[in-house]
C-alpha cells in the first residue's frame, strides 16, 4: 500500500534518498535550507509502498492569505522522471481549504511517456516558463576521462589562448563578496545581459548557496599576475554529479578569454573529485545566444528534459500567476530596472 511519510531524518539520509533516484540538486536538503533563509517554507516527504521508498519530494511553499503556491524544483525524485501519481493528493492533504497553485520543474530527461502521464492527470504546460527545457551535459566516462574532447576548433583555440596569458585558476583562495558583486555587475553592464536577479542579489545568492552546500560547492576564481580576481565560476556537486551554477568575468577576464579556462579547470576539478557527469544547465539560443553558443561548442551531449508543468485547483490562478510572471520577468522591464538600480548605486 502506497503512503506518504513526513521525513524526520538528517541531511545525509535525505540526500541519499534523492540521489538513489538520480534526483536534481534542487531537491537536496541544503537547497531547501537555502530557500528557508529566503522566506519559503519547506516540506519533505517520502513515498513508500510496503516500506520500500518509491519517491522523495521537497516542496518549496509560500502562502498568501488563502492562496498556497507550491514549487517542486527538480521534480519529484523517483522512477517516473519527476512525475508522481499521488503528488497532488499529498499537496491537497497538506493545504486543505486553500487555493493551490503548483509549479513542478523536472530535471529528468524527457520522453513521450512522462508527457502523457502529466497530461492525463490534469497538469498543464505553463504559458510562462521560468527555465530552459534544453540542457547540455558532459559524461566523463564516455570521454575516457578527457575534458571536452569534442569541443569545436574555435573553443579549443580560445582555450589555448587563455592558457598562454598570465592568469591562473585557483580553488583555495579567499572569496571576496565585493569582488563577486563587482565582476557580476560589470559583466551585465558591458555585455547587456539582464538576468532575473540584480548583480548584487545574484552574488549574495551564490554566497548563501556556498554556505549551505559547504564542501559540495566548488568555486573557481581566475586571478591575474597580481592576484586580482578577474573572473569566477561555480558548481554544485552531489555524489557523482555536478551542476554548473553561476559565473562572470570582468573586462580583463574577457580580454584573456578566461571563461574558457575557468570552465575547463572547473570541470577538471570536479572530475578529480570523483564527479562522473557535469551538467552545464540551460541552453537557450533564443534568449541567450552568446551563452548558448559558448556551451554548445564545448561538444557535450545536448538533451531535452521534462521541464515545467503546473497544476491548480482553481483554474484562474493559472492565468493570474503566469500573467504576473510575464510582467515580473519581462526582458525590457528587467533591463530598465537593473539600469536604474545601477545608476542609483553610483
């Protein structure tokens, strides 16, 4: 008989449950603790059938009066690629007498079967998606331990150029929050990249994530011959998998082509730590063509994942929330708000 049980164990026990189903890092215990600091409530449940664990799910929740918003980043950890036949029942039992909106964002590889499961059980594709649905990964075992053997000629050329410059990548240096903010801000301004978060908030988030993931957070910084940081890149590792998280370069970092060296050395460091798969994250040619081209040319395996689905017990919530997200993350408004913020800080 299938039933849900509230999880009462520790961080290692939870992460093991997630990892045995090849789950996403955003379902890890540390990610939930990070979200708690940002004001979200976190619920962790284990789904069992005759005492055998079938699913593990971490719900990230915010409540507004009689409305409950539930986010399931990474999807439900299990053998159904982020889907679970009884996740709606669990959520309904937790938030009785509430208008519920659920956004599930599965990081599992997509197929037609799981698509059918979502559709048949009352889930919808959202009008506004928060994340990409195409990703790229490097599986080191397939490459005989080599780092990016199938990278394009131009990518390899730029990597060779970056190695000739008087810059190096270190992993054990002091991390300076002010430098992370400076480089993030400079990159967004010079390259006209307007992300969902302002540079200061992105830098603060990276530092908080680093705090919660501790030794599973890998931070690579590129320094010039004087020891000044000119770029950085970071990743989260969970058992034998790693996910590229966030990075940036200042004008000197771009001049020295440090982005190529940073990614190469970060992947190599992860491999040396026992990582077997390195995920480069979303590849969005429409919204971020430059970043997408940089990732694509590394020669990794491009794949589509299950991505985002939504459910609600009050149909108008779908339209209200998607409209809100359209406004909040409108590229033009993001560009204007970040320019205004940067001007005000000068």
